[in-house]
């Protein structure tokens, strides 16, 4: 019997290893499906450029991009003084050029923004994973089409567009210059100085002079100061607002240099920004502070300003058209001082065809921008020709995508509105020949809109097939999880032990069917030249469902067992299932409204306190503790997601964490005689070295609080963070996380040590109230452990020997509460101090105590590590509870994965393909977060197992027979 049981356990372990590996692969592959469905690269190759049939209005172009410049901070006045921060460009707006707001599309990051401006299309956001340093797919741009491009600026932007352009002259400063601890406006002056040096060099170098005298010359200066200062000091800080004046001064100086050098009025100037900046110094989402950027154009080929009446301005604002960021053409704020000057808003991608047309270049072949003709100083015929060239360029993309789809598909459903595009083009040409320019313009714009719709049609052509396959795959995976948990961790498996021999023949038939079906589907996908991931999606779905068919006999027996159950058991099963679905739906809603957690913990505190009072009579302190900690935690989800900086609060949080640890130590020492606390505090061996370890950890927490104050004071005083301070911070954070491994093995001692061990890095990465959240969250986790211990205490009043991993009981229906509470607390770790679903929730100043030189991957790694710390506390508490309740940890882990996938598939259906891009982006990010959660929960379980695997619990021995 012992040998049989050992063999069964070994088979179960092998099956679980296989299931875990399958789960990781499945979620990694299925998470990639959003890139095939929603983030598929819009770039296609093989189109011919369309040259505009008009004389170039300008000989050369100057593009100035102020990285991270908000529209409102650029246009508004400086308060009571009435002075404006950009006097030169304001004078341009009122006397020489046209202006408006350029609307960027999320993700509002530097690379996608510059791609929109220079190449005219909204790039695949997955390019961010390359750190904005390399092109995932090569694309055309205004720079490619120019005769020569001159560019100076950031090493993260300029090489993207110039490194592969042979007819370019460019330069970048070292990465070390991007220091968040200094005033970054000198970076803008660096770009200007490099351009000055080039002009000066041309006076003595004939080759440089000949290069500068070419027509179709493009000059691009990337001005990074506003972005760096906005991250470091916020966009309302004096240093950021002064940087606005700096870029205005640079625009003036460049204008004077160019006009003085050429003197032919043949230069056109475009001033804009790639994205804005939120109030807390970040960007990435679709908030107007991130999407609204200034646009000012003047010089050759640009119309003079047009002054309009208030009624005319209101008429323009009543237009229902929405830009890519879902914003209307709203009224100009009074504080901008530009009421009465016609404002011409554009989508960011519209700037590329504008620049190309101005210097007589074909639009970039991948551009989807609409030419903003209101900016151009052209006659009617030239205006129609310019718009027609823009239309043909977009139409060529549609035709190429249609051709590629027809070549790779057995059957292609055409886009019917453009089946007669040739006759539409011929009609426009006839209208131009007959000088009916107004009608020709209307038909050209209509054809362009249809071409854009056609591009979207083929961009989303495979959506229905992919979404069906992925949905079936997720459902199949969840059924496999349920089967495994029932077979391995419940008593249901005994019901089918006699049917094992009947399954072998059926399994052979299932395997044959599996290979035949997989072969047929793969052959069809090969005929359609589908990408490799399409094969992976389909084959994985087929594999999962054939695994279900392998367990047909078990499912049949399970159905028989369920039918024999009494009606009350059915009601209980339905009640618990409905409650679980309710909790999971609540968690789905919380992704959009984090304040729901406030009501959740107000309820949890009340019910947890009542249960504890009934379980442990005459011990009112525990009930009050659970009630107060849950209510205290409920406050945090009412606080703003944009964490205000408060150095004193972070420092005082260190004292709070120390007080919590001292209280835990006091309970461990003086409450050991209490039978209830024996579950948590009694251990097999004790030693004096543990008290020394405790005080060492307390010392590190205090030292980290001190370093928070020192490091922040240096940044406030605009002094560079000393390397010694950085070394101390790194040393404290690293060493503190190792010490819990040497703590006592009782639940209370080990969890307190883990709580103290992760406190220093969390404090060093905190800027405000999230440091208090860490302490309160730890108290709530201890409350969860106390409530679960109450279950034991209510049934067991005596103490036994230390149990091992093998002494685990079977799972019961009531045990579902443990993974459900885990899911709630795990998601509170997401949203307790911000909105993790929003890219702009990342507070980059959190990392300044470790690094101030711009390094996107290291900074992102530190931010993600900070987010993971509360997750690790939740999983450590979860592991302790599985030992206290004598339930299999892996069994509950699989139920957690099952619950997570219920939410994942819900978010998959909530993904939107209509509405604003902000709404679409948020729905996709929710699905991505849940898919990633399923993967990294496993990683965190493995990581926290290092700390919790040897925790020892004193309780009465449980066996399968006792259940």
C-alpha cells in the first residue's frame, strides 16, 4: 500500500510539473495574441511613393520638437504678471503663422510620438519593449525622402531616424548627460550649439556649404530638457516652466540663424512636441495633459494668421469630429490669450504629410495622416493636388494590404466600398481638368476616408478567427485545471479508480484524432501563409481539448457522483460558486473603479471581526484588531492614484513599521502561553542569535528612513546624489532581503522578519503615502492569518507535534475562501496605491535614490520590483495559511490560476475595438495585466518559497481519514 501511495504521489508531481510548464507556455503565448489582434504592425512594404504635382512652397524645413512639452504650459500666461513664457512663438502665432494643438495617441511615449510626427503613422506600441532604440519594422519617413537631413539631440531618439539614412548628418550627447538631478535645459542648448557649429563650419568647408545649399533639406533639433525636467521636478515647477522659455529662445535663435544664413525666405519652420506631461511628472496614457501638445508653423508655404469673431470660433468648436485621443476641438482657454486667432488642431500623424508637402517631398509611404490644408498657403488647384497626392498614398497602402491578403488566403472577402476605386480616381482627375476644385476636394477627402477605413478592415481581418481560437483555448485550460484539482486534491478520484483499464483504448483513439485534426488545421494555416504564432494558438487549443477527452471517463463518473448528492449539497455548491463569481466580477469592476475596495474592506473588517469573536470567546482584542486594520486599509483606495510627494510621511512610515515589528515581537514573547497564539508563535528551537537578527533588521529600517531624508534633500537642493549615498541605498536594500532566511521558523517570527526585510527597499522606493500603505497592508495580512487560525482554534483546542508537507488533508468546498481572499488582497496590492492599469501611474522619481542617470530598463526594473513587494507579502501570508490549515499549497495555487483565468477571459471579451483610443488602450492593458498576473504569480510563488518552505506549525495531526 505504501509503495502504491508513493507511486501515485510521484505521478501526481510529474503531472503537476507538466501542468505548470504548460500553464506558463500557454499564458505567454496567449498573451502575445493581443499583439496579433490589436498591436499588429501597420507597416507594409512595396508601395511606390506619390510625388505631389505642385511646386514646392519651401526649399528647406526646420523641425523643432520640445520633448514632453504640455500645450497648456506653453500657451498660458504666468499668473498675475500677465507675461507669457514663449513670447517669440506667440508673436509668430499672431503675425506670421498658424497654430493649434497636436493631439497625440497613446501610448504617449517619446518614440511613438516622434514616429507619428516624422513618419506619419501610429506605431506598434510593442516597440517600447526595444527601449525606443531600434526599429521593430523599418519604415519610411520625411527624413528618408529628403535630399539631406541634419539632426542633433537625444541618443534615444535621433538614431532611430538617422542611423540608417546615408544622406544625413547627425549627432547625440552621451547618455550620462540625461541626469535627473540637474537642470536639463543645457541639453537643449547642446543641440543648438551643434547646429551653430555646423553653420560656422560651412563658412570654411565647401562640402558642408554645398550640403546646406541643397533644396529639400531637413533640419531636426530634438530638445529633451522639458521631458527630463518634467520627470524630475514636475511640469508646474519653476525649473520646467523656465525650460519652456529656453525652448522659445532656441526657436527664436534658430529662426534668426536660418534667415541670416540664407536670406531667401525659403525656409519653413514647424515647432511641436511628441507628448505632454502629467502633473506628477509622467506620461504614457490618454489624459489631455499627455496628449495635447503645441503646434506652431510659419515661414515659406504657411498662411498668415486668420482672426475670427467669437461666434465663428464657437461655430468651429461645435464640430462633432473627434481626434485620435477622443478629444473635440474645444474652445481656446482665456488664459492662453489667443481668443480670436484661428486655432487649427490636428492629429499628430497629420504633421508628416504637412512637412512633406511643404518641401515638395512625397508623403512617407506608411503615413496615415490627413494633410491639414488650412495651414498651406496654396491656390485652389495646388491645394487639391496636394490632398489628392495624400489620398493616393493612403490608397496605395490599402491596395498593398489587400493584395498581400489575397496572395496568402484561400478566400478573401473584399472591402466593398473601394471595389471601384479606379473610377473614383478618374472622376477626381476629370473634376480637376474641368477646374471644379471644390467638388474634386470633396471627392478626394471622401476617398481618403474610405482608404483609411479599408486599412482598418484588413488590419483587423483575422480578429474573429483569432478571438474564437483563444477563447476556446482558455476554456479548455480551465477545464483541465478543474479536472486536475478534483483528481489530485479531492476524494473524487477514488470513484474512477476501477475504470482505469477502460481509458487506454479511448486514449489511443483520442490521440489519433488529435494528430489528424492538428495536421489538417496546420496544413490550412500553411496554405494561407499564416504567421507561426497562429499555428501555436490553434495547436495549443486542440491539445487542451484532446486532454479533456482523455478524461472522459472521469468526467462521466464525476457527473454520476454529482447526481447522487442531496439537494442541500447542490444548493451549497451553487451558492459558493455564485459567491466566487460575484467576487471575481467585483475584481473585474475594480480595474475601472478602485474605490470599490473601500466598501470591500469595510465589509471584510466587520464580518472578520464578528467571526473572530464567535470563534474565540472572551478575546475581544482580536476582533477589534481585524476590524480596525481592514477599515484603515479601506482609506487608501480613496486617495489619488497620482501619489503626492511627502518625504516626511515616508520617514515616519519607517517608525510605524518598527512599531508593528516590536508589537509582533512582544506577542511572540509574552503570549506564548495562550493556546491560540501557539499556532503562530511556538517553535521547535530557539536561540539568542534571532533577537540580534531582529534588532539588526530594525536598524536597517531606521537607516533606510534616514537615507530617504538625505537623498531627497540633495535632489530638492538640486545637488547631485553622491555615489556613496547610492552605494549605501543599494547595500541596505540588498542585505535586508537576505536576513529573513536566518529568522526563526515559527509563523509569527518568520513573517515579521519578512515584513522587516522588504521594508527598507520599499521605503527607499517610496515618495508618499504608499509607504504607510506597506505597514497597514502587513497588518491586514496578519489579520487574515488570525481569522484562518480561528478556524483551527474553533475545532482544535489541543496542541500536537510539528507536521510535515505530507500531512495535508483533502480540499473541501469551504476552502475556496482562501484563494478568493488571496485574489482580493493580490489585486489590492495592484490598486492600493495607484492605478496599475495606467502607464502614467509609474512614478519615475521613486528610483532617484538609486539612480539619477536616465536608464529606461534599470529604472523600469526598480519600479516593477517596488510593485512586486506587496505581492510577495501576500503570497508569504498565503503560504503560511496553507500550513496552518493543513491544505495542499499547490492545489490552492491551481485554484488561484483558475480564478485568474476567469477574469482573464472576461477582460478578453471586454477589449474594445471601437470608441476612443484611451478606452481601447485601457481595455487591452486590463487583459494584459491579468494574463501577466497568471504568469508572474507562479514566479512569485517560487521566489517566496525560499522564505516560507521551512515554516513550522504546531497543530493537531490531520490525515485523509479524519476528513
